C-alpha cells in the first residue's frame, strides 16, 4: 500500500487508479470494514490524526478531484462522510524520497510523465499534508 504524500497530479493513469483503490482500502480499514492492513505503517499517520476517518475521506476527495479533472469517472459515492481541515505533517526528506520513488516507477511506465515531473522546481504536496523539515519516515522500507 502506498498512500502518496505528493500531489496526485504527478501520478500517471495507472498510478492514479492504484492510489484510488489503495486509499479506498485504507478507508475500509479505518472504518473496520476490511480484514487486513490494520497494522500497515502507511496508515499510522492517518490513525494519529484527531479524525482518522475524516482524514482519509479528505485524502480521497483530492484523488477524486484529480481524476475528474482528467476526465476519469471515479465513483465519488465510495468516499464515506467526514472531512477535515487539520493537515497531516510530512517531512522534506519524505517528500524527496517519494518524488524519487515515483520518478523510478514512471521512467519505464510513462517516460513523458517522468520527464515532466523532473522539470518541476517544487514538488506539490497532496492538499491534506503540510511540510516540515525532517528525515524520511521511519515506516519506509527502503531507507
């Protein structure tokens, strides 16, 4: 499961669809409607939010908005009620790690998207997140 901190605009079509499915799975886990993934480290930052269910719903809304802007038809009714205004913190090094990780995926899958991403001076965050100085998250496998 990869719940990207970077803005969904950087994802290619396969990545955006995968993110949508994984975030819906995360929503099901947070609502106790799925069996697995309860202890998945990517969910920790949502669980630590004052409103985990609202945080994942807010996260999904931004993915849905990106999909809609691209002309895709993701089913908005799958996003359960609840939204939040309080951000989740992501560190500078985590953001850089994710950008590099995505560029590696895009290099083979969508070279044009990879090239576009590399030209960006600043990597935008998913709207749920806010940046602060710090290292790569402890839950990353490849540190």
